[in-house]
């Protein structure tokens, strides 16, 4: 058997980032040839990644990039909180953000295809399933953000003012209150109609006159719309006012927002 030196193992490990025994095995199989050993590891890790992919990745983190009127929010999933903090995984996510910004690629399928080889290599290093879950962007002036310290919730907000503090308050509100739309005009008509039908069926069971039922249903539907639209919610930092009142007071207009919460849309 060919003798594998500690320096060879160290060199291969520095290149690939995997364990000592796996490096030694690859070098033995390839008779000490570093280049062939790298290819062997890639093939080996490919097999390992298939095995790891059966495990559910419910942990991970949200990460963002804002630069030159361009904001990106990215969710990466893994299996444990420990791996979510790993420097290799975080650098992997940063590489995706940088590439997406540089090439202006917003299609998650395209991003996944481009970074598939690196993802497979990372699975081999970290011994966990890794998922590039979703990516979304905002374009325009004055993009603010809020990223929870746990990195489990991230929000980007695009507005008309260059006041990061006020926009951060709006972003924090969105993080906590979870609106799905900015205003009633943004809510698809089907969602409103479906809620109306649901509330009508519930109200009919009250055995009240139809005009009373209509008032009850209207009130419940209005409440439903207020709960899912940003400007109609009570403002997190001043519950005596709605978000719309806070915005008007500060001459703020919100054009768009993105909210990611870890694991809410696992693929």
C-alpha cells in the first residue's frame, strides 16, 4: 500500500475542508494524487449528499444584502441550530447574495442550479442537509430592513424617505404583526370573497334577520382585511394609531415589503 504522509492529508484537508480520515481514504484510493483525490471526494460527497437530502432541514437563517438601491432577502435551511451558525454555511449564503446582486439573478431555480455543486460539497463538510430555500428582491430608493438577532425573521421595506430609524420601526412592525399586503387594494378579490363566504356561513347559524347577518359579516370581513393589511393595523410602537396614521404623520409612503420567517415555506 502506498504511504500517505501527514502533509498530503493536511494539504487535501485545506483544499476540501473535510475530515482527516476522509482525506486519507481519498488519497489511498487515488495513490496519493491530490487532484484525483479531490475528484474522488467530489464523487464521494455526491453520494453522501443524496443520503443527507432525506433529512428534513427545519433550522437555518435569514440573511440580507442591501446595496445601490437593490435589496435581497435569502433563506438557507439546515438541520440543526449548531450548523446554522457555522462559518462555512454563512459564507456560502453570502456568496449567493453577492452573485445574485452582481448578475441580477432573482430566479431561485437558476440560483440553485448555479450553486448546486458548492451545496453538495457543503453537505459533505457539515454532514447535514442544506437547502437554498428562497430568495426575493426589492428595487428602488430608500430600502430599510430589520433582521431579528436570531436571524429567524427578516424584513425589507422600500419607502420614499431616507430615514433608516423610522423605516426600521416599520420593518419591526411587519416582523411582529405579519401583514401580507400593504393596503386593501393589494388584497386579491378572491381572498376577500372567500372570507365573505366563510363568515356568511358562520353568521347564518345565528338565526338572525338577514340585514343583521349582513352587518355582522361586513364587520368580520373588515376586521379580517385590517389584520392582513399593513396600513390598517394598529402600529406596534403606538397602538393608539394605525400604521397609516403613523405614515401620514411622518410623510412616509411604503412601496413594497418582503417578510421571511424561517421555515414558513419549507420546500
